[in-house]
C-alpha cells in the first residue's frame, strides 16, 4: 500500500463522485426503508496500525439489513462448526438475493448463507440452539461490536413482516425439503429482526475487525472464531457477499465484503483494515450504487486490494 493520507483520499473520492449522487434508487419494498433520506453518504475505515478515518454521514445509524448475515453466520459457526455445511452451501448463487430458482433443483439447500434462503436456514439453526434467540443474537452482535447500545429497529422488522411473501415462499419451499426444523413464523421473525439491526459506519467497521485479525477481538483479546473459520467467512463474503454482483465487486474493488439493501457495504483487507460505506440509493442488483463506486476508487487510489 502507498503511504496514504486517508482523509485526503476520502475528500477526493467524495468530490469525484458528486456528479453520480442521484444514481440509483433506495429500496422501497420494505416500506419503512423508503423513509430514509437517499442522499446520505458516509464512510469509516479502521486500520490496524493507523487508526480511524471517516467522512460524511459516518455517525448516523441505518438499517444494516443483509450485512447482519455475516454476524448470524459467525454465531452459527461458533455453535455447530462444520456441521453447518450440510444445511447450506458455500457457492456463489449468480441469482438475486431473494431468488427461489435454485432451491427447487438443489433439494432446498441454499447456495450460501448470504442469500435470503441461506440466512433463513441459519436463523433456523440458531432457533434450535439458542435459549432466547432474539436476545442472544443481539447480545452476540453487541459483543463483537463492543457496543451495548446496538438495537433492533422494530418498525423495520414489522414493516418487512408485512411485505414478506417472497421470504415466506423461500421458507415453505425449504421446509418441504426438510431443511427447516422450527416454526416458520418464529424463524422468519428472527430473520426480520436480524435484518433490522441498526449501526453506523463507524460501528460497522469496528464490528468487522475480528475478520481482519484472523478471528481475534482487538479490544478484549478474545477469539471470536478460529483463524480457519475467519478465513472461511472471508471466502464466503468474497464469493457471495454481493449476490449476482459478486464478480463485479471482486473485479472492481478486490476485497471480501457484504452489502445490505439499506445501502450499507462493509469490506475488509485481512491483516490491514475494515471499511464501511453507506449510501441508500441501490443499483439494479440491490447493492449501494455509490458505495460500490466509493470502494472501487478507494482500493484503486490506495493501490491496495487483496489481489
Ligand atoms: N431483509 C431483506 C430481505 O429479506 C434483506 C435483503 C438484503 O439486504 N439484500 O429482503
């Protein structure tokens, strides 16, 4: 990596991308998300040696949506280890995040834990092992974020419940194949709450640092996952973090990462840094239009991706 002044680079990127600020459309299929100001733009980067750098709306919380699927996967791996991989695959889907197509031909086993179907199966696994799934899951996210103030947004969760035909179709199809073991409404409830967690860019970047360090929480020194599990989570993010745009993200940004329809993206460079971006307007694949561009310019200007 070049010896870089992140503050100057963030400034340059924000100026360079100004002409594109109206591109894309914020998600409206979850009515509560449509209320967010689509023009927000924030970034926060945590570097293991150089510290914190940020710009724009980096302190404002938003709905992290599918970014939370990294947390649920991490917790499920901690609980049942490799057994998990008989319930969900690790292959890129090449289809939309809420697609039903592959489930029918692949016996109800979702391609990976980051598409909706895969995350719903992970929630089913968590339901089977946790005493108080909603409370325990939120407490786990609070622990890896080192932040006891994180909350679900109940309005967002309930809003999503009202428009959940697609996710219901996914779970019923999987149950028919024997891949859902708990009550469908309870599993979906946990899934919607998982998606509704709110964090800001600063909190998100910090909460992904255990994947930068090979599994270790930098604050407590505790091992969240072992180095092999950290490698695997990063590998799944690299291949599946952006649904049918995973190739494009690797091609342009060159880091493992995860997006959400709230407009957030987290990406990381193992051993170096984690970075979170937020811009609610999405491209056609459901990933933040501006977020992708910001990260593309960042790794290009830093001359530093994993490739
Ligand atoms: N909660 C959203 C859904 O189930 C998550 C989708 C996403 O962020 N890609 O549709």
